[in-house]
């Protein structure tokens, strides 16, 4: 038995009941008025035929227009279908497909005395691969056989048209599960399908929203296939550091002073003191002083500074003197630039050395 044949039965019966009730209540006065107006003979029969025609038209209006307009309300449909009420939103698991498992969103919506069966299928990446629109169905509880069309296919892949059959579970209440198969006409391979009805309005609303449908699909994908969806997103990359451009149009006074001091320090070679070549001096006097220093007999190193200077003058013609000449040459500014001033401390050293140099020459 097709449960949807109840709609025609209900509408016909309700229309007939209304007409019979009207005749019982107003039939006798209406016949009397028609007979008195038409008179005896042919006119009476014409009047009676017209009254019957009016009743038939009224019955058809109730059956085909008025009551079907009431059948669009879910409360009325639930009352008529009872435990055969299958309309709503279903999630259908398709196993054994060519590209792997798929999850289809199926909508069974009312359409007068029948229903509209349509939906779409998604893969593991939540990409729509096909859709379904029933062109013909035969519903004999608990089985429903149907032929569907996939408008996303151009027919070259053999997935343009298909057939399927499902069986609803038989409970005392409305069915919430079904199972069966579906296959495309040109492939011949059957895919097992299993469906579950969404009974919570919150889940239906979330499924209709692009922002939250992922949560619902993840839940049922895990229940059907015991796996998870490929919904991971790439980690957010930190924003690239933007180069900071500093415009320097004018050089401050402090920077100019630092640059001038740096250039002066780089060009000036300080005069070497006697203590700088003590480790390199190999004269007997230097050896004697180093021996005393190692024996910790010298407390004031400055006391022997002049003695080192005299020793250096005696070896002016040797390599040590050549080193001094190189030091003196390096202090000269060949480029003609400003010559750095020699600190006063070094000038005093030169004054003290020169008189002693004359004594050594004598």
C-alpha cells in the first residue's frame, strides 16, 4: 500500500461527508423551493439536474483544491500519514563509490498528495560530486523504488541517470532509518546506501548554514564511516615583515662629529713608547731589566723608562731603529689633509728624550 494514497482518500471522503451533511440539513427546504419555482413537468427535472451539477462541482472543489491546500501543513500531513511519515531532511551514506565514501543530503518535501525527493552528494573534502532528483518513484511500504537524474554529469562518464531502491525501518513510530542501494544505469555497480533522518530542528538549521554545516557533516560522517573529514586548514602564516625605510636628508651635528673623530682615529698611528718593544728588545740592558722584573726586584717600571729610551737610540741604525722610522713616517699625512695633533703627553716625552740623546752622542 502506498501511504500517500491516504491523501486522496481523506480529501474525497471529507468532501463527500460535507456534501451529505449539507443535504441532510438543507435538502428538503431546497427541493421545495426548486419545485415551486420550476413547476411540474420538465422544468422540475431541469432544476434538479442543475442542483446536482452544483453539488458535483462543489465536491470537486473540495477534493482537488481546498483540501490539498491544507495538506501542505506538516501537522496535517503527520496526522494523515502516521507512522509512514518520511518527509524531512535525511543524511545518506554511500559506500563503495568510485571516488570513495560519500555523504548525501536528501530532502523529502511535500508536494500535494505526494512528495519531492532531491539532494546532493559530497566527498570527504566536502566537495559536491553529484546531485539527485527523482523523476519516477513507486512507493509500497516499506519499499520505495525510484529513478533519478544527475544534472552535474554530461553523460560521458555514465553517471547521468540512475536507479535505486530503499527500505524504511518498520517501527510503531515514524521511520528514521533506511537502507538499500543505488547505481547508475551505464555502470552496473551497486553502491550500498544507508540513511538517517535529522530529528532535531537545530541540526537542520545548522545544516542549512554554510558556517555551521561542517559540524553536522563531521558528526554523521564519523558515525557512518568511523573516519574524519578532510576539513583541516593550512596553518596561518605570520605576516611578512615590512622593511622599515628611514629617510635621512640631513646629518646631525653629533653624527658629523662622530664621523670626523672616527676618521681621525683611523689615520693617526700613535707613537710607540719604550715599553711597547720591551718584549722584542734583545739588548743586554733589556735582558738585564727583564730579569730583574721577573725576579720582582723592580717596583716602579717608570724608573727604567729612560734607560730603555737610551738603549733604543744606541741601536738607531739597527732594525729597531728602522721600526722607529716607520712609526715616524706613518704619522705623516701624505694626502695633504689636516694632521692630527700629538697629545701634550707625548711632546713632553720627546723633550725629555732629546737632551739625553745629545749626551749619548758626546
